[in-house]
């Protein structure tokens, strides 16, 4: 029985009860939970806002990025790693995050939790003049016990490199070395290695902001009359009992000593003023931008890492970001940025167990990310071309399992410069292999939001791509938030949150909530290019083919390619990827919307409620125990005056992408044909107890003639109308 409450008139139209199967996919579907609250990004003018609440949350407080009230510091941080600038009478250098891995990039921290597996990770170095002396501030990514970390600052120059004091195991040209650990500071004459009488030298610690400030008086180094000053800095751990740098032991770390992982070298972990670090890795896949540092710490010669600070710029309060100059702030190309997250499980690094899988959403220790601190890195490729008046696009380029934010698909330059220009962002996703769930998923949208604070973005020019694990993320985010993306390109993408799943009747470890085959109906308005390998044993070919069969049965748009080979390469060429993603923009209000709400993917703790798409919102599950906690809403509006597009016959394709050979199938749609506009809306619900329709966006009015099919009780709200429609048993 159908009823209306607070209605202006009785409903006209056809209503019937039915058991609904999710189109040709053969899945029953359902929805869950109410939306999380969010601060609205003014770039989006429609409601509901596309994407999750975390995308619209205001930036959180980040003490590490603050200048303490009443302090001498005024400049805003750069937040572009490997860059320096003059701002408000200060010289700033921004280091990389999680690059503190010492010689050979193999060092590990003592297991004592006070080290946070990250204690010597320098975030920022800044200096200013203080009379004829200097004031220096160091910011660290983790600071639980400031007495456990030490830094030595080299000031001035010398004809040859001098050994750093306190058994640092390194050398650097200098006149004076200033070493600080906690609130203790010591000055050393670089030429003699002898302690200096340094009246007025002092250090203080701001534990909240994870900062140490050092005052270097003119009795240590008199800057009067100097126009430039050579400065260098490096960090390690402190041995209080031995009054020296804590020495790594061979092999693995112990509770009290770091381990060198088999690489002999300096006791130092992290070196500042590295402006030429390549995008390369020494160990594993993760690229931390530390290869030049790692090589220098093996030999101990740190002469290459320094900066010549223009003291006149400091004295006169010059503002100069030195855009695109060596050592300055880049304005285009590939850059690494730092943002402040809303979440910090703990300081520094997490437990980082070996890669394994769990039933999603994971819980307990499986939920703790690899990188747990508030500050998180991401890469962004900025187009060479200026942003148009409408803003740059946004292309997410998601990394593979075992990679990091510098391991996005190798086509960023081409994707950035396509069309009117697009940022290409690869988030860290909180670790190597967290399958874009929980904090790993929130990180993606927090990085997107941060990019939007620094660049003007077109909210409709969005696309998503990724490989392997990133291919899974591409499928997942597009299904959860289809109104965010115009096109999607998963390459060798897994279709469950694990490797090795063959599909079919074989249960997945990650569970039905994580299986992409259940979510394909949500892709109605998004063309896909799917690159897969015919001998893939990780993201197994048979499971990918099962997902593809759902695309085929639904008559959706796709370019499906099956390459000859196994898991590993990024198969489409960069030019092919750019051509496919193209200049496509999101249609925020399509006439026909199909949406599968996955109850297991609702994670409001992380601002990741996915219960809305286009002009549908507030979707709720009727019975979480039914149909694997899945459900579908299918809605078609006659108010647009457009019929569903005719589906063109599937076309067989074959060809090569570079040296990779493929065969495949392509399906396209014809342009939709115009029809008479009607104030009617067809709605089919399966395992859904509630849904809200925005009549304005659906091009109908409050008196819309609603034709509804439901497999159980449901309530339909018409937003902005004094009208609610209820289907009863």
C-alpha cells in the first residue's frame, strides 16, 4: 500500500511491489547509513555534494605548521618538499616526509615506542637573524621525547670538509657546528673540533609543535657584515649516556639502538637542503626521494647538502619564493606536497607488518596504517599551461600495492597537459597496501581537498586512474562516488581487496562488501578503459573477466583490453591514457541514475559515507542481513526530455600499446534522442528503506508522477517539497 504524508495532492501513477534483481548482473542490492556532516566547498553548487564528507571538511589545526604566539616566527610554511624560500625575514627549507632511513636507505629505529619509528624525520628548517647572531628552528614529524633526537647545524665555510662532532660519522665544510638535543646545545669549532665557550647559546623545545628553537649569539658566529652564510643541517638519534650520536648496530634494531640493515655509514638519519633528489628507489618499490642522501650517508661526505643564505634578504624582510629556480619553489611539473590530516593514530610510523589481507573493513591492528602521523605527503603534477578561468581538472592517479605517493602510473605529464590542464595527484593512502579503505581512503580525499586550497579547480573536470591496487581504488571510488568522475581507467586492477582471488563461487578474503562485481551498476554514466593481462595471477584474469561480463550485460560503455602478459606493467601508453580521459566533464544531473549502496563501505568515522549520487541522497538499507548488505536504486526522470541512449553493438578490437599486444572489445552509446518532457519519474528500489530525490536537479517538480517498484517498505522524500511517499507492506 502506498501512502503520502503532508502531500499537496494524491499520487498519480503506477506502484507495485516486486522482488527486484539488480539488472542483468544477477545481484540483489542495498544501502546503508546517513550522510556525515561536512563544510561545503563553494566550488560545488549542487546538493548533495559529490563525494564524501571528508572532501569538504575544513583544514584541521596542525601545531607542527604553526608559529607559536609571541614567538619571533612569522612566515607560513612552504609545504612543498625539497624547496626553500625567503618569507617575512626568514629563510625556510621544507624537507620530505618519511625520508629518514639513513645510509643506504636501510636504517630502522629502536623499537622503543618513544622513537615513533620517525624521531629524526626533519619536516622544516628555518633561520632568521637575531641581532648579529642567528635564530634557528627545527620542526620534526614526531617528537615524543625530545632528548632522543639530535641535530647538528653547520654554519660558515671551510676549505675542506670538517668532521661533525659527537661521533656523527660525517663531514661538512663549516666554521662552527651547533649541536642540539632537547634543550641542550653545544657549539664546536669546526677547524679544531674543540668546544666553544658560547655564552648566550640556548635551546628550547615546543613539544606540542614538535619544534626546537636554537639561539646562536654573535659570540659563536658574528654575522655582522656578512651578506651570505653557508648553512647545512643533519639529524640523528642521541645517546645521552655516551654524550654522542646513537650508533646503529649491524642488522636489525634493538629496543635501544637503531639497526643499519647491513649498511655501514654515518650515525645520521636525515639530511637537510636536498634539492636534487631523483624519483628513484634504493630498496623495494617505495620512492622516498632519499637516494642521494642515502649514498652520501654511506660515505659520510655531506658537502653537497647546503644552502647559501642571503642574510641581506633576512635583514630586509624580503619575500621571495624563487619560483622555478634551483632550490626555489616549483610552480609546475612533479612536486611533493605536505598536508595536515584530520587523523593521527600515533606519531610517526605505524607497526608496518608484512602485507596481508582481512575482511573489509579491517579492524584492530589491521586498521593501523603504515604512516600514522598527522602530516602526510602526496605528489601532484602541475600542468605547464596556466589554469583556465574555470580552473584545472583533478585526476587521481593511484599507486600499486607496495608503492607510495611517488609510484603513481607513469603517465602523469601527459594526463596533466591534456585538454585545458589537470592536476594529477597520487596520494600516499597511508601505506603500501591499505586498499583505499578507512584512513587510506580518507587520505585520498584529504589530499584532493588540500590541492584545492592551493590551486583553482574545476569541480566537474575530474577523472581517476590507477594500477593494480590503484586499479582497485579506481573501481571502488568510482562506484562509491560516481558523480565525482567523468571517466575511469583501471590498469591490471584487482577486483577485490586482495591478490589471488579467482572470482566465481570462491569466497574472497576481503568479503562481498569489497568485491567490485557487486557495484558495477553504479557505473552507468562513466565510460571505462580497462587494461588487463591474460596471464595475471595477482589481480587474477578470471575475476577481471567476471566484472567485465557485468559491464557487457548492462550495456555500459567500455574499452576492454586484454594484453598478452602477466601482472606488472602499466599497459596503455601515456598518450592513450590521456586521449581516453580527454577533456570529459562530469554530468552532474544525468536523466538516468543507477546506484548500488554498499553497507560495508560506509565509514563515517573517516568521513566516508557513500549513500548519495547525482540527484539521489539519504539512501538507507532496509535489511543489512539481506543480499550481502547491498542494495540498488534505479531512477529515470522524464523531465529531461531525453530517452536512454541506444547501445551500439560491441566491437572487437586489437592492437598494440607500445610493445604490448592486446585484443579486446569496445562498446559506445549513440547520442540520446529527444522525447517529450514529462513530469514523471520511474523509481525501482531493492532492499532500500529510504531515498531522497532532488526534484529540481531531476528536472521535475513537487507534483511529479512517481512510478515506483519496491521489494519492501520504503519512504521517498522529495527535497524542498512538502511531500513524502511511503510504500507499506
